[in-house]
C-alpha cells in the first residue's frame, strides 16, 4: 500500500470516528428535542430541532477534525478559516434538512423511525461525504504533504 493511500485511509478513518461522535450528538439532541416524553418541546418544529442538533454536533466535530483528523494542518485558523468552515456546514445542513424535509413534508412520514432514517442516517451520510471532500479541499487544505491532493 502506498504512503498516499495509507494516509488517506488513516485520515478517512479518523474522520469517520469524529463523524460517529457527531452522529451520536446529532441524533441524541434531535430525539430529545422532538420525541422525549412522546412529543418533545420541538415535536411540531422538527427542522428547527435538526438545526439545533446539527449545530451542536458541528461544534464537536470541528474540534475533533481540527485536533485529530487534520492535526497536521498548518494553515490559518483565524476568522476566515472558521467562516469557510461555517459556510460549508450550512451547505451540509441544507443537505440534511432536505432529506428530513422530503420525508416529513413530501412523503408524510413523521415517526421517530422515519425521522431518524431520513434526517439522521441518510441526511448525515450525504452531508458527511460532502464535508469530507469540502474540508480537505477548502478548510484544512494545507494538511500534510501525503494527503494534500486527496
């Protein structure tokens, strides 16, 4: 296995672990807000609940990615860096909300299972693929010589 492939697999593995932690934060927060006690405080506002849960998960995954996945990043971490990260995450949130909104408002599915499959499982998978590509390309672009072009 070449050094580039190995580095990409290591980075991808770290990204998946950080993403899994973000997934737990996202899913846990969403389910507490929407379904705790049968109908949670945001049961009638699932998209707002999803924005809150993704926002919290985004903070957790930013630091996980910054300190572990892209720890070899030697670029700027100032306001511009955080702004780019935030813009990309808003785009990823749109992908996740699109999956949840389609399930809820087009298909008429509003059970905990439907919300978790569409908004958390499918939405998270789509958003995670986008984030992995976008973070490496735009946020942590100066990370290590082995995976800079990944």
